[in-house]
């Protein structure tokens, strides 16, 4: 019971307190108030969902391994590398059929899964921002955005892919990279943003995850010395040690000895064989020069398509990059001066990415060389099928040094297969107004703009402002931009229980 207190009588008179009872609202009034509150909340939620954000679950692995559909969270028993494994019945999210084996992308170990009790995880749950694209040209769709859009066949189904082609451009995929051309212009490579690139690196080898057993169906990668006695030690440990013996450069080569079965577009998520050798990669490690000794040099080398690229870091902090063509002619870039303190590690990296050659020190660019897109190079790329992997070497001379946390990563390789219908070499695919071209990060197993061959009745509507063309995503079919993984693949409950445990440690922004 609520009450209001009121004073009566003339001023100065004794006050008489009159109690006026206020009755509780009737049951019917309370029900109306509850209904109004719920209705208001529902309307606000619908408005928020329609114009601001919406939650989605990723059913398949076309964006793996950055964004996973249904999968097994697997730790390689041979090296400890953790990766996601997709189903054998890829594309059928109604059930999860485990593959018969798991192939580690780091050490190449194959594990037989047929007699194991496996509990799959659900796909990642993401938040999609709708408002950036609703406001129109103020926030346009950008290249390398990860977007959610309606399936060209079934509008009730949503797809998630990465934008690579924008309206008015022609898209062509050459040597695993995306080239675009605008009317009257020659094709040029489009380089990924740093944020997108961080999601698109795939591990080739991590020295911190060494295999326990060397024997495998595929020979595990490793560092090995060229013929003869080597000044390098610890090749099968996490720390590589160089003890100088003479003034000659001592080299270590990466790869399974006598094998070229590495540096392909393999994705651990897939139950499939890799097809192509990848040309874009990075090699990096923490280099520590000994506190005492004479001048020392650490070297990283990539040999790609008959050309050699050598990065040098001296104990005095000088960085230089040398490029040798197929005839041995040299071009030098730099030098640059960086801070190197003998006895303290410095991160030393050489990368060849999107026709940019770069030496990075402590994750900052020190020396960079950009290759021009000439018509002659484009014709070579249109006919290229790389027949062997890029050769990776590390070297040293002079002062003793150690290399720790050595790692090699490859770039995404946009694969062309027998299912590819558009944007192949010599067949640029033009985009009209408000049309976009999209690709999946898991390129070998992604049903995207390259392959679509059917269209649903919703896009065959004669009243559409523009006729729909297969292979495109019209602007009006875009739902929004993927923003945040708010609930990563749920961990199965104990003994197959129905409840699931959120994997909060993998919550992250979508790049």
C-alpha cells in the first residue's frame, strides 16, 4: 500500500495529517502494463535486429580456419599443434560425419580417427553489423570485408565470404592472387590489408612444435644442412645454434630432405588433397647475436621461380635486401639501420607477399621493394603452373648466434579447380554497378563467386532494378559485415551431454 501525506487547514494552524489511501492496480491493469512492456521490448529488439546487429552461426568451413563451421578441435599427438578438422560430408550441416584421418598442417603427421570417440563442436557464432551498409555511401562495402549475404539460390540461407571485387572492376585470379582492372586500365594485384592478412596466414612449420616421431606417410619438414660438416647445431631442437668455423656463410635449408611435398595450399580443416605450390610466404625467427665476438651476419633467403631474395641483418643493426634474377644480376635495397643489442633477441623476418618483398624487424618494415605489374609479367602468370615449392634457407657468418621461434607461414592461395566457372587466367570477370565478387578464405573448399551455377526465383524477379548475374553478390542481398565472434565453437559436454561449454578464450574480432 502506497500513501501520500497532505497538510490541511490555514497557515499557522495545527496540522492535521490526512491519510489518503491509494489502492493497488487491478489485475487487468497489471496485465496490460506487462503486455505493453513486453511489446515495447519486442519492437525495440526487432528494430535493433533489422537495422543494427544480428547474430549468426557459421554452418560450414568455407572461411576456415579463421572462422569455423562444425568441426573437431584436434591436437596433433605428434607435435602438439592444434587445428580444426571439418566433416567428411562437407556442406551438409544436418549431421557431422568425422573424416577417417587427420593430417597435421605443421608436421604432416596422419592420425587414424576411425576407432575414436569424437565429439564435434558447433560452428562459430558471430555478430553481424548491419548499419554500416544501411547508411549507404557514407560507409561503403570495402575490399577484404567479411560479409554475410543471402544465398543466390535460397534467400533463407545466409553465406559468409570475403569481398575481393568491387563494382566496376574486372576480377582475374592469377597464381593464387587477385588482380583487378578498371575500364581502360591494365590489371593490377590487390594487396590485402594488414588486418585481413593476419587472418589469412596459414602455418607451414613452427619450430616450437617439434614432432615426436619422424616416420609418417608424409615426411615431416625440418631444417637440414647442405652436404658437408655444418656450423649449425640443434637442428632437431627448438633452438638453432650457429658456431662460426670460418668466414664462409653456413646455410640451413628447409623442407623434408629429398621431398617437395610441402608449401602447398593445404588446409588442416579439409579432408582433401592440396593441389598447388604456394609462392607467397614469410619466414621469421628471433635472432640473438652472442654478446662478444667480431662482426656477425644473419641471413634469410627465398628462392622463387628462378629468383633469389636474400635479407641480411648484421650485429651492428644494418639491414639490407638483395634480389638476384635468373641470370644472377643483383639489385640491392637499403641499407636501413635498426636497433640490435647483442645478447638480446630481435625478430627477423623476410616475406614475399602480393608482389611486395619486405624485410621486417620486430614486426616493423625495415626495407621494402614493390614489383610493378607489367604486361609481360601478367602473361607469364596467366600460363604459370608452379612445379616446385619455394626454397627457404637461413644462414649465418661471423659472430655466433642463436635462432629461436623459427616459423614459416604461407599466404592464402585462391585455387582454381575443374569447378571454376569465372575469373580464371585470361578470363577476367566484369562487375556492374552494385555488384561484388566474393571468395572464401578456405579456398580449396569454398563454394563462392568462382563456382555458382544456379539462381533462385527471388533473383529472377523481372521487377528487380538490375538483372542478376551469376557469380555476383548484389548490394541489396548483403545482410551486413561480420564483426565479432561472440561464442566460438561450443565445447561438448562431458560424456556427450546436451549442454555445451562456451570457449571464451577464442572470442575475437573478425578481420
